[in-house]
C-alpha cells in the first residue's frame, strides 16, 4: 500500500525522504537527511533541521526513529512524533550518548521516518482491570 504525502522543500539543498530498499521486502521507514552540518558533543542534545515540511493525510502521521548506523556510534533520537496537522519544518532531536563528538554533514542520513496510521482511542475509566497471566509483571518479568 502506498499513500501520497505532500512534501515541501524549505531550502534548495534539502533532500526528500527516501526508502533505501523498496518492493515486497522493502524498508519500514524512509531516511531523513540533515539540511545543515552539525557537531553533537558528548552528552548533548541538538535539534537538526531537515529543510522539509510535510502535509500528512488526516489519518496518518509519522514517527522519527534511530538509524542503526548512527545508534551504534551513540546517536539516538528523541521526541519523534509528527502529528497529521503539523505543517512546520521537520527537525530531528539527536542526543549523543557516546564519549566522543559526532560530526554530521549537510545531506547525511540522520534518522528514519516511519509512516503510521492514526487511531484515536476513547479512554474509559474502570474500577478494576481484567486479570491476565502476566498481571502487573513489568521490567524483567520474563527473566531476561
């Protein structure tokens, strides 16, 4: 299934998101590119512009997620939800959890954009939840 997402370049050097692998065994997410150079110091968080804005259909939005190649170097994404009504520049929040500065060039792949379908839930207050075999077992509850 494919949907059309209107994408506007806000700077001439900006790159549109692109899937590295397409077809039946293609990627789940498209690459997002930096519109300018940046140096991310150890332990710091930086907002990196992509130079693009998007108009998602009303029932769709996106999640900004890590690229494995940067994650292994210590770069992780934060605050990665893009709502359907947002029309501003897509900027990626990157944090360097490594002990060395990371340099990004304009045009580098910095994150992945995963398109998601929007579902709106009704949150209903109840007195008690039904029982399951897991119950309230949380972190480490499976022994891992």
